[in-house]
C-alpha cells in the first residue's frame, strides 16, 4: 500500500496507519487463499470476517477459518499466496492436531516496525456450520473477494463460545455488534474490567465508537 494513501485512509477512518496497512494485506491474503485449490473448502469467520463482510468498525489482526472438508498442501498454499509480495515473509507454519497455523511478517519502510498477520484454520469439521457465499471488501483496499463466510447467527454462536473459554475484550465488542445487527439483546456470558476494555479496544475502533466500550 502506497504511503500517502495509507495515511490518508487512516486519517479518514480515525485509526492508526498500522491498522489500515494491516487490513490492506488481509484482503490481499484472502484474495490469494480464495484462489487456491482448497479455497472452496474453508469458511471465513471471526472478527476480521465481521469487519470485512458485515461492516464492524473494529479492526482485527488475524484471519480465521473453519473447514468444510480436510485439505492437502496447506504449507505450499501459503507459500504460493505470499510469493508475489517480497515485503511479506512466512515466519512460521504449523500443522497441529486441530489447527493449521501460519504467521506472516510484513515490513514496510514507512512503518516504525514490522507487523504480523496470523492465518488460522480449525481442523475440526463441524456438522451444520452455517455459511454463505459473500463479498469481502475493505475501505483500505481496491480489491474485493468472493468466498464462503460464516453467517451472522453462526458468528454469534462462535462468539458466545469464545467468551466462555477466553473472555477477551474484542469478543465482547463483537458480540455487542452482532447483537445490534440481529436485533438481539446484548447478554454476554462474562463481564470484564472497564480499564481492560478501554486499553484493549480503543486502538482498534474509530473515535465515534469509543462510547460503546462503556456499555460492554
């Protein structure tokens, strides 16, 4: 992403330029993943899906997926996706019992330090996991992607489970956002200290959404 454009978009959206550049590369990586032989076997989900498909204001750092069927060639696929971009470096690739993981380090000379995007694919094939085909797009990128994504109701169930297991600030905000979209009452299974919420959420939200933090 060109430097001047990155700072212009960051100013317009009211967030740090790092989040803008990260999202630009998230879309590039999604575009590459969707074109792989196993691109039709993964379902985009999580906080980044909420933002790029359903319009959440919260910027997100990872690309998360569920599997519809087992895939082959995960490592080779990641290498193919990253190859056209010399500023991107694969730092780690893991194939664990329940998860495929890859971590991509991205370096741009106008940013003070490199940043990383994690790609995580759950290997647990869930019967009845709800998905649809949808457009993935961002104000930080001229590209768009068509791929399989989790439905809002599926993401609601996912977030409830995440909150029961780990209780992170980002999951509380995501649950609030999904509840607004679905017209459901905001009823989180856990609560968090207000100071932690402010610390962990403010940098990923435009200023006009900071007031929501006080309601979580």
